[in-house]
């Protein structure tokens, strides 16, 4: 019987130099742009190389809590050798260090939110995380900055992010609010 190639372990990086990924940043408390900037600056020490940053967008709240200030959102193109759950632990630790409380209401006001949207071609269903992010294809505030970084982006299953954006209602307000965040030099 011929050997079947083993499927790569989704908990390990699949690329020798690390996986390319896409992170989403958000803040709607205090100096919102400064909170995003602090996250970008802190990621390299957490094992995440920031390759590019999108412009910053002012966005309407969505989800479970709509009565709150608007968010600033951006996306980052990154590279990391961290496995998905290690990366999740690293960004959750950064969120706490940068002022996000552990008792924050889901979808409520927060100083910083860092979401792992894509990590290479990894598809993962774990109790603690899903890759690609389960709301990647349904949120304008994610798709617009993500497509600014790479208009040809696709989910691991081949779905084009640009097609997902075209299918969404224009009701979710997303407004350009400033130039890209500065990427730390390597």
C-alpha cells in the first residue's frame, strides 16, 4: 500500500521561516490610535514580525454591544514561527499588558483587541480558537483593511476575501481615519 503523505500538524508552523498571517487590531477606549501603535510595537518581542500595516479605519460597533464608542481598526501582515495556540497565548498576554481587562464584556468597550484572522493555510477548530477567524468573511471592518494589504487574499478553503466583502451589506460603517501604522524595523 503506498504511503499517504501525513497531513501537517495544524498546531505547528508549516513554512520554514514561519507562517505568514493576518492580525486584526481594534480599540475604542482612550487614545485609540496609540493603543493600536503600542500593540504593533509590542508584537516583535512576542515572536511576531510585523511586515505591513493597513490604514486605520473608524468603524461602527458590531456584535452583542452596539451602544459604545466607535472603534479604530487596522490589519497587520505578520510572520511568526509560533504555533497557533502559542500565538493566541502571546496576543492575549499582550492585550492584558496593554490595558485590556480580563473581565471585559464580550464585544464591549476595550483598549485593545488583537485577533488572529489567518495563519498560513492553517484550518483549526479548537476550543480556544478557530482558524481562519470565524468572523473573517463577515465583517467589513476586517475585510477592508485586510484587502488594502493584499487584494488577492483568500481563506485556506480558497474563498476570496474580496468576494466576501462584495456580498456584505453597506450598513456596517467603515470610514478611513488615517494612514497606516508605522511598522517596526526588523
